[in-house]
């Protein structure tokens, strides 16, 4: 009788364990901005802290998958190993700065048509493997508010391409380009090229990291 009771108890424990849901796995896929996101003051770390304050830390697993210098085709080439192999439930795709920036600095940017093709293929492959997808527009390459940043035109164009892809695939959009422009209009009265949300015109300072975390948090907890 005692052996029978132990067997029943063990079976119940195994059944309970089998139905314990694993944390929702979120991958942040991008370039050096995302690579720095896992640093102590980075936006991914801040997201973890925000979830913890809401007693949600056990419900989410946040993984940074950023590599400095990456463009959209780099993401496509490492998608299998760095994202799909981890079986994410949700993937933030945060790319585009280097596709624009490197045109001027390295002569190795990404032409608009190729940008769209690689990005579109990236989305389709993520979806085919069961991941929800959130697209993120590139924020800034220079923080001046008078449209005198060297690559404002291209950055606006590529942000529009991402907005169009989000609309085409009916995907949520984290529009950091718009958010950063709006913030700088209110908080950059001296028309500084850096130091408001970035350290060097591109990479995020503490305020920039928090702003990104705030915007992503809204989507992270609502997109199911």
C-alpha cells in the first residue's frame, strides 16, 4: 500500500513538472548597440530590472545577440546559430545603423533594395521557426535637431523601409527613430550632436539606454 502511494506521489510530481511553463524566451538581435545592451547599464539589463520590479523576472528569459559592426545581411547569415537554435518565443530585430553609417565611414553600407530583401527574408525565417517578431527602427547617427546630421536623409529612408516591412507583415514596430527625434526636439536646445541620448552620436548613454528599455518594455509584455 505504501509503495502504491509513493508511486502515485511520484507520478503526480512528474506530471506537475512536465506542465511547468518555461520562461518566455526573448532574443534581442542586432549590432553593437545590442551587444552593449547586456552591460550593467545597457537596455537589456534595464529591461531585466524592470521585469523584476514587477515580479515578472521568472516569466521571461532575455538574451542579447548583438555583434558590433553588423548589418542586416550579417544578421541573416548568423540567424541559425545565434537565434533559431535558441528557439525564441519573441525576437526584437534592431538593425540598420551600420547599413547607413558605414556608407560614409567604410564605403560598405547596404543598398536599400538589398536591405529590404535581406530583412524580408530574415522576418520570414523567424516566423517559419515559430518566433514572434518585433521590428525596431535605427535611432540616430547624430543628435542635432536642425536636420544637419550628415546621414539624416538615409536614416529616415531606411527607417521608412522598416516601417513598410512592419506594415507588410503586420508586425509590431518599436519606432526608436521617431522616439529619439521627438526626445531631442524637447531636450536638446543647444543642438548638440551627441551627449543627449548617445555617447558618440550613435551608441547609447544611460538616458538613451533607459529610453530604449522603456519603449521595448511596452511591447515585450503585450506581444503574445
